[in-house]
C-alpha cells in the first residue's frame, strides 16, 4: 500500500513537472533554444496567484486565470524583447540572454515582493479519498487531472488545428514553413504564449503541494522539468509528458526508499543512464548527419 | 609574407600575439594592483576580492578551452571547482600538523585539488563525451548536481586515531582534539587561510601557459578540428573521443586548481557555493569574453565580478542592473548595425598600426 | 590489367541497407597500386555511399573490404585513415575556424605524433616535430598553390581553392589510397584542366592510388585508367574508358532509354 501511495504522489509531482516540461520542449522544438527563464515565469505566476487570492480576495479559478493571463503576456513580452532580436545569433548568445532574463525576473521579484517566503493559502481542501487504506489527497487528484486535460487539449491542438499544424511545420523546417506562407515569428510567439500560460497552471499546482512562495521558487522545478523534457526527448510533446511523470515517480520513490538528501542525485543519475542508453531521450528523434 | 627583422616571433606572429597580450595583461594588472595595495589605495573590499577573482579567471580559462576551443557546452564547471576546493581544504587540514609551512601545504593542496578534479573530469567525461550538443550540456548539468549532492552528504574528520568518514548521516565521532574537515551541508569550517594573491596570479599565468601551449600544438589543432567538423576530423585520423577528453580533463583540472585556491582563501566554505549558478556565471564570463579568447575571458571575469560591487551604491537595484547589462550586451553584440560599426572601427585601427 | 601490380584495395560483394532499403549491393572492384580509377554513375547511384563504406563512416551490411591485403571489418573511420585511406568530401568539409596551413597540419595527426604533455611542457621533441610538420605543410601548400593563403582562414578561400586544400589535407596523412569525391564540382573548364594535371602529379609524387567520383566526363575519361559504373546501387559495368564509352548499358543508364 505504501508503494502505491508513493507511486500516486510521484505521479502528482510528475504531473507538475510534465506541465512545466511542456513549456521547455515546445519552445525548444520551434525556437531550438533552452529557455532558462521558464522556471522564473512559474515563480511570477505563483506570486500573481498568491496576491490575487490573499490580497484581492479572488476565488481560486479567477486567480488562476489572472495568473495565466499575466504569464502568457510575460512570455510573449520576453520573447519579443530579448529572444527575437537574436534569431540569427549563436545558440550560446541566446542561452546567456535567457540566463540574463532569469536573473532579471528573480531580482525584480525580490525588489517588488522582498526575498522572504510567503505562505500560499490553502486553496484546495486538505484530505482526500481513502479507499482500502490508501489515501489520495485532493491536491494530487486535481494535479493529475489537470495534467491529463492539458495534455489531451495540447495534443488535439497540435494535431488538429491549423495553428497547431503550422507550429509543427515550423519546428520541422522553418524555411519550408515560410515558403508555405506561415509566419514563423507568429508561431514562435504563440508557442511562448502557450508554454508560459501552462507555467502559470504549474505554479498554482506546485504551490498547492508546497505552499511557499519566494523569488527562487522556480529555479529547482525549472531545472528538474528541463531534465524531464530531455528525459523524454527534447522537442517531443508526449516525451515531455512521459519524462515529467517518470521524473516525479523516481524522485518520490528515491526519497521514500533510498534517501531524502540523495533524491536529486538519484534523479540526475537516472537521467544520465537513460541518455547513455538512448542518446536522444526516450521519444526523441535521431538525426543522421548526411556525409 | 612580410617579416619584420629584429622583432622576436612572439610579437610579429599573429598566432602568438594573443598569447603575448594575455600574459602582458595579467602581469601589468598584477604590478598595478601590487603598487596600489602597498600604497594603501585599494579598499579592503577590493583586496578581499583579489583571490576570488583569480580563481574565477582560472576556472573560466579552463571552461573556455572546453566551450570555446573544443566547442562543448559545459554547464557543470563549478562541480570541478568544488571537488578541487574540498580536496585541498581536507588535505591542508590533515597536513596542518605534519607540514607546518603554509607555502608547501598550499602547493601540495593545489596539486591535489587539480589532480582529483582531473580524475573526476576523466570519469565524468566518459559518459558525457559520448553525447552531443544540448544532450551533452544537460548531462554536465546533471553531474554538477550529483557532485554537489554527494559533497553535501559527506562527513569527514580526522583525529589521533586517523580518518573518519561517513555518508548521508553524520556518524563521525571524533576524539578530543580531533577536527571535522568536511561537515556535510555545513562544508568546511575553521580552514586555515593560506592562499594569497601572488599564488592566484601565478596560477593564472600557468593556466594561460598550459592552454596556449596546448592550442598551438598537434592536440590543439585536433581539438579545434573535431569542433569544426567531426566527420572530416575522423577522416584525417583524429580520434574524437580522446581529443575531446583531453580538453575536458584539462578544463576540469584547471577548475580544480581554481577551487583549491578558493577553498583555502576562506575559513568557512559550504558545498552550496559551487552550484548551478556558479557554473552559469563562469559560462557567462566565457561567452562575454569571447569564445576562444583568453584575454577576453580575463577581462569579462574581472568586470563582471566587480560590477555588482561597483554598483553597491545602487543597493537593491544592483543585481537587476547586472541582469539588464547582461541582456543588453548580448543584444548589442549580436546586432547587425553595431557589428558592422565595430568591424569598421577595428579595420581602421588595424590600418593605422600597419601603415 | 598489368599482372605485376598488386591490389591496394579489394572490395568483394559489398552492400549496405538503410532501414530495409538497399542503397548499394553486390559491388566488387579492385584498385591497383598507382592506379587512377573512376567511379561514375547517375545521381543517387550510391557512389558517395561507397566512399562512406570504404572509410567506415557507414558500416557495410554485407561483403568485405580488404586494404593492403588486410581485412578491415573491425576498423573504424580513424583506423581506416591510419591504415592509409584518405578522402575529400562532396560537400566540402574543411575546418572553418582553422587557418589554411593548420588545416593541412591536422592531416599529419596520425603520421607525426607527439603527446599533449610534450606540447604543454614544450619538450625538445615538440620543436623538432612541429618543424617537420611545418616544412611538410609548406611543401604541400606550394604544390597546391596555396602558399599565399597559408595564414588565412580556410572558410575565406574561394571555392576552387577550398577543394584543393581538402586534397592537400588528405595527402598530409600520407595515404596509399586517396578517395576524391567530385573534385571538379563547381570548377570552370580551365580549373578542371589544371585539376587533371594536379591529380596525375599527386599520383606520381605521393605514390598513392586514386579512386575518384566525378560527373565531368572529360576529366574521368582523360585521367582514369579504369572506370566502374554504378546504377541503382549495382555495378553496371567496369573497364577502360574506351570500353565504358562504347558500352550500350552505360549509355542507356545515362541517357535514359
């Protein structure tokens, strides 16, 4: 029973990672960049949700929607101002810029809201359903459900809408997509918007589980979700989903059965092992260089 | 080819000029700073920054070999600094009675730190260098986290009965008079501060020498060939793995020496000091200084370490300004108009010196 | 073929599949010592794939490659170069961040070796070996008319010079067999003319056999002693230039119908 409850908790945490990882993977797929600032967008999302609930007194759903709106806008803004001018620059320049944006967001948050940790209000009732001695908390259930819904909607969007197909075309071949009359810049903006909007969802789910809000809140989940995206094969949406869930489960099981202190090390060790066996991740595509 | 008679090759040959510039720059800086220190015109804040700056420079030079010359994105350089630092601190601490001379202990600890970091580099390099591109980068990041996590969970002490070691849980019990060298998340405390600025400068000069000697040799050409075109490099008989491993190990070795110097400069040192952010900072120094450009790396490191201190008057806004400066530099250096303008200026300057 | 000559390269029933698709099948051919052999065929016939198998960039699915009498089944790309096969590439692959001279110097990697420690400590053998590499590089650049460009970046060279530089780099590894992949591509008739005499000179001076892929029939018929024709990954014909030109199968493959 213990194992089962750990597994479910792992899936809950993994769902949060999966939603964040989607942001990384979609941006990587289309813009071929590692958006290091993604974790900090989560942090901003958490603050917006926090203030709209505790200061503005909004109920949960409008607070989440407000947070989504702010993050979406922020994501698009960051892309326009910082990344778009670097479309033809080296990958390293873009990476450093993303790091700069990450510093900027963290320090801005610290200036605006101080570095002290704020306690996120309990928005989701504690307790849960107990069945045969196995208790699953509401938070976990809601997190997993949100993740499944997000995943389904996203896959439907990518595969069955005109915009979704255009986004896929851009990630396959920008030149060809441009020739087909697709505006690559617009598609990249949309990708950033979706990724950052999802980050807001992730932030609320994250804070429902770990209810503390501070300016470096996004850093570690960011790195882990990024790892999850690589786990699954960066650029692949089902890969991010699978990678996120796996990572959450591994982390919780390692914490429960091996050592709390070493759980992070174990997560990263598993990542290395997976990459050694499958150098492009679980569902990543292998590209062969033409000689 | 034009040849100026009378001037030695290191001044005329374009190849060696970058090396000469780097050395001249470091030695010039050293002289100036020594004069300032001796006349008392250097604030205590800046004096305290001298050794750390040297450490970051050495680690960044190593990283530049890895990222600029060898072309591999390494996001875990700080973990080799960490390995070097704690090796050196532990060695220096355990030799405190045996070898009273701090100079000899410092040299021994630096070598030990560099060596152990190089061994870590070789071990980590085996899986890392089998991968390519962003996957390689993420694995260096992962190893950085793992090494940090391992050091954070290591307890290591010495007393008259010898060494005591435990992992994850602190089970080290020392006899009276014993000394805890590495205390898990608390790191090292009570370290005797034996590093100094002169050692730092010497370490910079040695690392420049190592890197430049390597670059202008068979191995250096092989490293750059493997970076520029993997398949062509293999087809002229260059083993990619061995070549990349060489640069990775030397890079880790330099980071280890840098870490050793760093660790011996503070009486307390926590493992969390060498986290992902430190790796990223080193990468920022390298990219801003210019890939493969060692003098640039030195300048960028000095400026970026000092910038937050210079902005102290701005107080709370300094890190925000730091972030904005970082973004602006990247945007400007990649801007077409700015680029062409810079090239025009460079051509003009060159035209004047040649004519 | 002259019976006294020994084969440098012997290929038997060579074939490769890419995910169920057969790219090359049942290819057998030899290159003898000091010979210039042409490998021709319509686009997509599998010529470059043959080069990639000979240099082990691709591992053949079937068949054997014997080089200098030795089976090469276990060798990888690097070991094939050390064994004595060097090549150029259809889509030029120079080391763009290195100078022209340094590009050639990389070619001596396996031939004039010294350890990284020798370099770091600048031991006497470093200076000796570097001097040898330097002199040999200068000689190669002279032959290929690249002396003036020695210190320029390889990527700044004009197209034809880049192709010559690739040959010079390949020759630095002192191959017994040189594989040239479309050496005349993008060259004007006069440059092609010069290239032809250069290839002959390379064969005589560097005592290497040459196997070349080329679409320029004037070049192929002018310098190759024997020609192998590929079509759809299969060998269509083999023989002297005269025989190939008279072969109705070949004409059909090239002209269609």
